[in-house]
C-alpha cells in the first residue's frame, strides 16, 4: 500500500520542527547580532539543493542535572555533505540556538561522522564553530567526544584539506580542533577563541585583560598567528572558505584544480624592470612583483597580518595552481625571524601534501639578529624552513630577486635544498654575508687608510658584489639555472610550472621525518 498522507505529514512536521533548532525567537536573536543561523551558514556554503543532512533525528543522551527532559533538536549541530562550486565537501555547523551549541556525546558523534565521511569519500572538511564548549551535564562523555574529534583531525591531516570557520565562541579544549586543522577563519566581531578566558586569567594571575585581548580575531591574526584570515561577517568567512577550496585538490591523491591556459604566457613585462631600485640597500615592495607575475586577481594571501616580513599565499600562474612564498623587504628588511619561519614552514608543508607547486621569491638579508630571537629558539624555528623545503617533493622554483645571504639563502629553497629550477635577476647577490659586513672583514686595512671612509666603503662594497656575490658566479658554479631579466620572470615561471607537473620524486622509506618543533 502507498504511504498514507498522515505519515507523510508527520514526517514533514517532524523535519520542520527539528530544522527550527532552538526556535524562531532565538534565530531572530542571531540575526539581530548580524549572525547567520547554523543552517543558513551551510546553505550559503553549498550549491543550491545539494546538501544532504546526516543525523537530523539524533537525540542527546544526557540524563543528569535535568538533561533527560531537555529537547535538543539535532543535538545542536547540523552535519552532512554537499557540493561547493560543483565539488563535494563534508561539513558541520554548530547551532548556538540549541543548548549554546555545547558538545555532548551524540553531538560529538555527529562531528566524527562528518569527519569520517570526509576521509572515506576523500573530500575536504569545512566546520562552522559556534559553541559554548563542553556540555557540563554530560561530564566525561563530553571530554571523550572532544578526544575523538581531535583524533579524527589528526587522521584527516595531510589526507584531505580541513578548514575551520570560527563564528562565535570557541573556548577551552574546543580550540584545539581548529588548531589541528589547516586553515582558521575568524569573524571580526563575534568570534573568540581561547584556552582560558579573562576571568580565569585574573583569578590565577591577578592580571586583567579584555576578551578581545585574549581571544579576538584581530589578536589571533596579528599576534598569536592562530588565525589565517579575518572575515567581516559570516558571509565573508564562507566566501574566503570557498576561495581557498578553489585552489585545493579534494585529497592528497589528486592534483589541484589547474586551469592551464591554451597559450602559455611568455611575453616580457617591461614594467618589472622598473620596479627594482638602483640602490641595493633600498627596500623593494615584493607585492608589486607578485602582482606582475601571477594571473590577474588570483593571489589569495594567507596569514596577511602575521609575520609580515614573509608573504605566503595561493595563486595561479598561466592557470597552474601555485603556492607562493616571498620575503617582504618592507618589513624587517625581509629578514627571517621566529614567526616568519613558522609561517613559511607550515605553508610549504601544506602545499607539499596536497601536490601544489611552490614558487619562492628571495630577497633576504639573513635571519633576524637579536638576543630575543636567540633565546626564543631561532635556530630551531629557522630549521623548520630548511626541513619543510628539504622534505617537499612537489615542483619547487626559486627566483633570487636581490639579496640572498648566508643560511637564509639556503632556507629560502636554494638548489641544495631541492629547488628544481633556480633563476636569478642581474640584481641578485648570493653570498655568505652582505657587502657591508664583508668589507669590514676583507678590506679592513683599505677602509682604515681611506681619507673618505664612506666613499671607500661604497667602492669596496660594489667590488665585493661583483667579485664574490654576482649571480653569474653562482651560475658559473652550477647553483643557478639561469640569470634572467625581471621582465622575463612571468614567462619563465609559466613555462617551468607547466613542464614541472609531470615531476616524480621518491624518498627513502620511512614512517615520517622528525621536524624540529
């Protein structure tokens, strides 16, 4: 017999009630604060009519402190799969209108199911975090739930891309799940992420801080480095997530979504020749170089507000998805410090596990000197850059723009660290140290005897660059593939990237390397 209208109406009524979450009044409260509801966030993420929900009818299992009588629709989290710009994604979105989006046993089960779906299907995971934390009434079941989620984050790491959108509170142990994921996007006004909040800090240390000082998006994007992007609102956060996904493969066995141009762009760009200052000590804004060599409007910078002496991000060059790493001489003269080393190493390793070629633009005077850097472990942190580049098997192309001194030359992917091609501009200086330091050692007598010490120093610095730091010397010794004009850079990169896509490189069998952490 056919399904009766009564059964159909009952199902539709039940669905409608569950999909209302905490009710229309609470949903309106979210809207009044400029927030989307949990379901609206997923609707904005996924292509229309492609989201299939899992666990709509799941109910919480709490029995203590009056929880047995609580009705928690979908147990405060919506999970499922859908398509984003035609490509499948697994996702979940915590519902603050239901028990403040707190995590209990069944809530955690739904999160883990969404993560397992990403693993089995080989698709990216996107999570919308908006939760009051562990559901206290469920005690150790809540802690166990977090542990299972963390474990899945680790299993997924390096297998499928993971993106966390922090759109509300993310406190205590809950903050570790985003930290285990690849990219964290926080909304500017409503998101807060912290292990211990202002009240706990004051109780323990006696120091008073505001919530913004402890866990705001701005703080995490500029000071702690925990957030990769700051979004103006929920819609902007989802827009950033979709932009990121457009550069990623579905999983580590696939290639990124390259869109190779029919004609490889090889024409010269004379404007690049004009960007290089005549004085080698004058800072050059590397962003202007990036704008000229990548496909128009394709550069998506990552960690833009943190460790600004190093720029990293995704782009396309001739349609080929590329990870770009560049020293920024406008900040700290482009020197590598502790934070820049961490930033670069993390980005390089992401590109490597997801088969994204890496282009490195070098203009680095060295590692940042100072007692704070030495005591902070610059040796250990700087070694992360060496480890990341040395272990990366994706295509690696390096362009030495100007300065490349000492250990920082190696840390920015020299030939010795596995670069497949190393090109240098005529303005490149590749040497053990900068000219100013070198002449004080090599030409101490000449300087001491000079009537005009400044003029003599300038003369000797020029001689040092010609004799010891010339890109032609490095090319003659086989360390540089070719010396090119700045105007040729885009064409050289486009050709090399297109040719590099067939690269295969095997490494010694091992469980994994031991990166200096």
